[in-house]
């Protein structure tokens, strides 16, 4: 894995984005922001599942005004997603939002941009510029086509507007649903900008396809040391988004969570392994340590194949094996295999 690219530190209240090895996990709510009770409940669920920043769609004045009450009911850091309307941005900032996502080039009048920037400066609110392939400026499309270059040039324009106002608390995203194009855009952006990058594949699709597309795209970027915050956007449950974020980051050592190794099984499988994998996965989901656990199908190859695991089990005909770092340490009756594994994990953590 390449060294992480150096980016400017930007603060969302006390949360550092950029200039570090950590990648911040984000997601977005589904309820209307003005539905305060539901939205607060949703925010808490998302935070419980690992969201560090939660984005709210701000469609009108009522949404923007609701931020004040929402902020009084939650400690979770919130981002206001605003299209075009500088008045909504001002209102969101006045009502205590922690970060806004707005493209300054879409605000229009220079004076209005100035007002938003001044409010952000006063309240310590950073701005995320979000370039989307689907809404690129016509002249850029004409000159560069639907390319990474066009996306980065678009971001440059928005950045310039903010820099001209002396504002540098900027985070940038460049999203497309095309994985290859997204990778190219972020590689170019990492060479071009000093600002932190929020990475994501937009409209990645339903859960299964979306996780694959996002893992391919964002995994490549993370391998190149790119990405300061990320979202995996799925047309599916938000909790799956967050689980996918944590799992992806953990593959690159960027998130501390337990790892579950499980063999694909074959004709040598000696017990009903699938339910145990499911149970162990659920047990590890909220487990606080970085332990690697293996669930393997047979005693012949299992322990050897799972050599890197801290603790594991391998099924036998009547008895299963408990192994530690690939070495068999104990035999237990098959029906006690799961309990014995959990006991071994608990003991490992003492
Ligand atoms: S561990 Fe055993 S059951 Fe699992 S894939 Fe390998 S040989 Fe097959």
C-alpha cells in the first residue's frame, strides 16, 4: 500500500479531516430533515453503526430551521446538503450546522458567495465542494468531454471562488457512477489539490452491486493512499453502507475491527459450518478488538490455511478443533464448537 497522500487538516468542530491516516466514515439520512423526531432517531442509529458525519438534505427553510432542534438533541456531527440556495446555507449555518456541502460556482452572485463564506468563517464551518459528473458545466464538457480532467477542472473553479474570498476550509469530492472514471478523477485531484478528499462512487447501485463497485473504486484509491472521508452509497439500508465502510477500511488497516476468515468449503466439509459463520460474524460485529478469527470447514486443511488467524475452529466428523495461530490446541465435541470458540476469544482478550 502506498503512503497516504498529504492533505490539509480541516476541522469539523473537533473532528479532524485530512492530514492523518484516519478516514472518516460518512452517510446520509433518508427522512426529511423537518421530520425532527424521525431524523434524530435515524442519526443515532447511524452513529451507533459507525457514522462519524451524517449529512442531511436541506430542501427548504423548514429543513434549515429544524437543524437547531436536531443539534440540541444529538452530539453527532452534521452536514447540510444544499443545492444552489445561499439563503438556505446561511440559515443552516446560523442554526448550528457543522459543515455544509454546496458548490460556490452554483450560488451565482459573488456577493452571495461572500456572505456564505463570511458566515462559515464566523462559525468555523468547512465547505465540501461536490463535483458530480452528471452536472458538469457545459463548456468543460465541450472542451474535455465526460472525463476526469473535466471533473477536476470544475473543482478548480469552485475552489478558486472560495480561495479568492480567503477561505481554505475546503473538502472536495468528485463523484461519478463509473468506477474507472472516478478512480482517474481522484488520482488527478490528489495531484492537483492540497485539500482533503471525500471519496465515493455515486449511484453505486443496490447493496450487492453497490458494495462491489464501491470496493473496487474506493479500494483502489485507498491503496493509493487517497481518501480522507468516505461514503459507500447504496440503494439499500444505511446500516449496510456503514458496515461496508468499516469492512473496507479495515482491509487497509484504516479501521480497527475484528476480521473473520472463513473457508469457501468443499467436499471435505465435515460439519454444518454456515450457521456458525453467521453467528460468529454477528458476535464480532460489535466486538471491540482487532482479533482475527477463522472458521474452517475441515481438520485436514483448516488450521493450516488459517495460519494468520489469532483463533479459529475447524470442524471434524464428531469433534472439532480449536486452534491458535494455526496450531491445534484443543478438541471439543462438535456441538460445543461455537461456545468453545467464543470462550477462546474472550480469554484471548483478557
Ligand atoms: S478448509 Fe477444508 S473444507 Fe474448507 S475449503 Fe479448505 S479443504 Fe475444503
